[in-house]
C-alpha cells in the first residue's frame, strides 16, 4: 500500500489511467477498508489527545465513536463525491453525460471504484497530522497538501471518464457542493427560527 501511495503522489495520472482501463473492485474495496482503518487510527489519536471530551461523553461512548464514525464518514464522502460529480457535470457538461441507464450505471460504478484512490492521499496526510494536535500550522499544511491531491486526482478522473475540460472537472462539483451547503444552511436557519418561536430551543441569556 505504501508503493501505491508513492505512485499516487508522484505518478497520479498513470495510476488512475491504469485503474480506469483495468478496474478492480477487489483492489478498490481493500483500499477503502485501509482508508477506514487509517481514519480510525486518526480519530483515536485525536480522541486520546482531547481529554475535555470526557466531560461530555463517557469513555465507552468515546471509543465506540472511534469505531463507528470512520465507516459512516467514508460512505458519506463517497456518496457526496458521486452525487456532486454527476450533478455538476449534468449542469455544466450535459452533452458529455451517458445517455442510456446502463451507461449511467457503469459510470457510477467507475466513480465508486476510483473514489478510494482519490481520497487515499488525503487520509494518509490527515493521519500524519494527527500527532501534531494543537500545532495549527503543521495541521493546516498537511490538510492543504491532502486537498491538493484530492482535487488533482478527482479532476483527472473526471476528465478521463467523461472527456470534459479541467475547468469543468474542477469547478462543476465545487459549485454543486456550494449550492448544497447554502440549501443546508438555509434549512438549518429556518429550523432554528421555528424552534425559537415554538419555544423548543431556549433563547440565550442576555449578557446585559
């Protein structure tokens, strides 16, 4: 797996091109499992270095979250990657989208297969940053490096799979993510306002 990471860091285009030409569900599943394990270790380090959590949750609940959250996080990330990629390309490059249900299903399958390879460097850099909890500069540096590789790999994957330009492959998913964020923010604001008006959510005390 370290050789795969090294190849993704220094020859990302070659690795993804080989994967798209020779898809392997088994290899993709193994890598997905490895990413979940890395995320569990990352989460365990963060939880272990955050003693204040003990004042909010019991130790058993805290370590139970270490086991439960990473698989859920991975599945949610994969779901939104596939969703934003498809919706973004549908909005800005509809002529490149597959026409038949079989073709759409195959493209969705390819997106799911390629996702672990796209997110692997980011998960690895996040694990490297975990021991530096509290050192903002180091954590930010690893986070930015992971995001750079995430966007680099996702753009190349979308370009290769759908034949779109780099600009479309980069901006279309981001714009969809922004729209989804705005919709969620508006819905949460409305729910909070309804809760305040109904008295379900207590108002904050006036500091004056």
